[in-house]
């Protein structure tokens, strides 16, 4: 049976508290009053935002060149201690040192032509305070057995971030030394992050350029009006400019990873449009009923505005859990997204109400023919809500079976830090890496560094040589500053990203004398991966707990808050199950244009879990806040379920379409990390919107009835009184 409800010009239904014949006073809450103030004083709001955008926007163009390029480490780990000791006592011969591979098929390293190139490479590093000692290729250590390949090492005398910037500035000059049959390639961890960041930045920009017009097209179809469709994009752009400038300023206080802006661009575009879509859709409905722009803004902010605030808080809370991981790059990526979301949220709550109050009926400017017949209450989603109400079990079982089937592969998911395959084949660092492997062995690009007291030098060397998986150990090198340390370098028998590397590192650390420390680039990756694995259960627990508490505060109903949290977890598990099938097993790799590494990049579970859960809860708040508004007005769970879907279904579908379009544009990027990000987030949004928000969650509202909205008296007394109905 169809649910009849007031729409457009009809009189609103009476609330459960209202006596027949009595009109409720339209006072509204804090957000309603704030929205009315923004609409009344629009010029002041525009002025403040203009000043902020000019001030922050002046710094925004330098965002990618200013932000930090490294930070992929586990602070306090043994490998980081080794790097710090190497920089202090061994002339900077640490994992951050720049390795310059020089090779000639015709000449040997000792020949004059190659020596000339080595001298020119050494001159590139001269007088640059970021570099320490420059170590020429050494026989038996950094010269290949056939003598045709040598590695010059320029020590690191600055932070890892500064060393990446140094490579950014110098790698063109170094590769330009190639010629006359001699090849020159900068390699090492600093060079890897330089080429890695450059490739990902280029891919991000290309994907963003594609996603904007696609997004505008979806918005026009959803709103049926050019003005209504363009507003969310303009507001999102304002939020992005402000966040870019904010990140540059924040970088002056503490290093912020360049990946922070990459993620912020994508996430702010998707969420900013979500928020603006929800607000604009509700404003058009309120304006159609009242005809007064200021009153329409107040009603919009009192209803949809609350949902946006709670959604924004949920996103911020989810991402804040990532700050627990002791890895600078991971933490600052979360900070970047949180800053972007904060600016977008601020624009949605201040600038958008001001614009809406100013343009009023012009919101429908440039309307397409069908838009004049468009209502906030969607008849199609209302009909769908009635279908779900009539036949809940088949849809509940069907959606659960699909989600569980897609979640099962996650049990076999493997994670590891990115391999050399994440950079393009023509990147100098990859060419140098592969050249070193072909000339010196699979493990040569990822030598492990051992630092021990001088008194334990012989014991450490003998133990390292006897360790399974170690191909060669260099003689102990005394500290350059005269301190009581020696350094040995152990060459593994396997590629640095091979699964066996972890076992080799564990054996070395277990068997070496107690005061000997093992580090190097492969050890730093493994230590970071271990930290990510250790913190993942904690982060999941924190996110689930805080997400539940926010839903409980917002909805004042423990049962639906628990169910909303659990179903959000389902879409997250399913998305990672799909990620395992694609990126670990290689299904569809040919279509998507990549070679599978056999694992998912190590930071994926921690970071993507927070992002996916934040998005899932975003839609949960939109649907359940709308349903609660109708339950407050009618006291009927059927009205809440059907009309909640009728009034939010189109917005959720449009918002999901925008997010999927934005995320999937990254699926065709050449580098692997943006591809992983785009596909995992895109699949998550698609599954969440279609199977959970538009099927499973409404069905759960149907099956739980009044119990979904029940709350014990003691809980109501301690929770803040939040109502989603206006008046």
C-alpha cells in the first residue's frame, strides 16, 4: 500500500506532540538560526570567504612542490635508529643516501671515460649541504663482478623529506650525464620516492581533470538545473583551494606528505558534492513550499544541515583514528583529508546558505524540461520503499549473500609495502634498480645495513655471513667520526619485496649480538608494515566504537545505531575482498593495465578502511536522519522507512554516482597506488549505496519496526536532545 505524505505545497503532517488544529512554531535550532544569519548577511559571508580564499589561495599553487615527499617509516623502529646512526657517524651512508648507478657495456668502471662521468656526478653533489660524504664505487662492494657497473653513494645529511626534494632537483642533471655508451641512473630510497611521487601526482591530476566534467554531467542529470548542479562544484573548489593553502602553511610547522593533497583532492570533491547535494535538494523542496529563501535556508539547515554536520563529524572521527599509526606519511595523509573535509564542511554550513539565500528561486536557473516536474520526494524511491516493506526477506537474504560472498576472499589477503613495480618502467630509479639486479644479483638494490659496536665487528660479520638468505657481507667499515661503531652491509639472495625478506631480517636480528642493529631500506619497509599490521585491529576498534557512538547520539536509538555500524562494516569487507581478487590474484589486471604484485600495498587496509567506513557512515547518516525525521513527525515506522527512502534515495543514488565516477577515474591511472585507491573506494561506494543504503538498511528498518527507534529512558536523559524535524 502506498504511503501518503505531504509534499511540495501540501500542509506538513502534524507531529506526535502536536495537538490537532495547532500549528507548531517555526523556531528551529542553532543551525536554523545560523543558516538564517548567513542568508541575511550574505555579503559579509562572501567577503570573509573572499579574504580567506585570497590569503590561502596565494599559497595553494606551491602545494605539490612544498609538501614532503617521504615519511614512510615507523617512528622508533630499529631500522629508523640505524638510519639515524648512519647519518650521524658514517657520513650519511644511510637508506636515504642517493645511489648513482653508472654502467657501460664497453667500458669498465676503472676506465677514464667512466671515471670522468663519476667525477662529474660527484661535482653535482659538491657544495650542497644536504649531502654528506660521497663514496666512489668500491671493488667487492659497489662494483659488479664484471667491472662494468658501479654505484656512487652520496650520503644523506638532511631529513628524508629534504633528500627526496634534493633528488627532485638534481635527477635531471644526473641523468643528463648519460651518453657515449655510458648510462647514469639515480637510485635508492630517496630516488624511488621522488619518481614515485611524481608519477602519482601526474596520474592524480589527469584523473581529476577527467572526473570534474563527468561529475558536472551527473549533477545536471540529478538536479535538472545548471545552477543547482554548478553550486556544489564551486563550493568544493573553494574548499579545495582553502585546504591546499592550509596544507602549505601547516607544512611550515611540521612536514606534511604530498600524498595528503592527493587524497584530499579526491575525497574533498566527493564529500563536498555529497554535502552540497543534500543541502541543495532540501532547499529546493523547502523553497517550493514556503517561497521565502531565508525561511527555506533555515528549514534546510535545521534538517539536512544537522545530517551534514553529523556526517562530517563521522568522517573526521574515522580518519582521526589513523593518527594512531606512528608513520609520518600515513598520519599526514589523514591530516590532509581532515583539513579538506573541515574546509568543505565550513563552506557547506556558511557559504552555501549565504548563496542559497541570495539566489533564492534562481537555484532552478538553466533548468532542463523534466526538472519542473521533479519533487524532493521521489515517487520511484517511494515505490521501491513499499516493495521492500512488502517483501523484506528476499531482499535481505539476497544482499547479504552477495556481500558475504565478496567478503570471503579477504581472509586470504596479503599486504606488503610497494615494490619497484609501482613506478613506470621508464623511470630512472627503476632502470637503475633493474640494472643493479642484472649485474649484481636480485638482492643488491636492497642491501641491509648492520651497525654494531666495534668490539662486536667480527662476531657480527661471521653471524651475518652464516645467516640463511644472505649472499654476501661487506667488511666492517669504521665510523667516519671516530665513534665506537662499525657498519656492515648484507646483500640478500632475494629481491627486496620478496616474501622471504622478512624471514631473513628476523633471523639476522635474532642471531646477531644484542647491541647490533639491522636497518636499510628493506628493513624500514618491513618495520613499517609490521607497525601497520599491529595498529590495524586497534584502528578498526576505535573507528567502530566512535562511529557507533556518533550514530547513537544522532539517532538516540541504540538498535539502529548498532545495525548501521555493522552494515557499514559489511561493505568495507566486501570492497577488500574485491581488492584481493584484483590486485593480489590479478583478475582483470589485463583490462586495467597493470602487473599484479601478489599483494595489496601495505598502507591500504589501515587507510582505506578509515576512508570506506567514513563514506559508508556518510550515507547511513543521510538515510537514517531522514527516516528519523519522518518517524518524529508521524510516529509510524512504516512512514519512517518508506518516506525516509523516498526523500533521501535520489540524493544517495546521485551522490554515489558522483563518488563512483570520481573514484573510478583513478582506476585507469598508470601507477598502481592510485589505481588501487580508485577501484577499492569505487567498489566500496557502489556496493554500499546499492546493496546496503538502498536495500539492506531500509529492510532492517522494516523488520525492526518501532524497536529501531526505541531508546531507554536513562539513555535519553544522558544524551543531548537532537531532533531532525523542523519547528
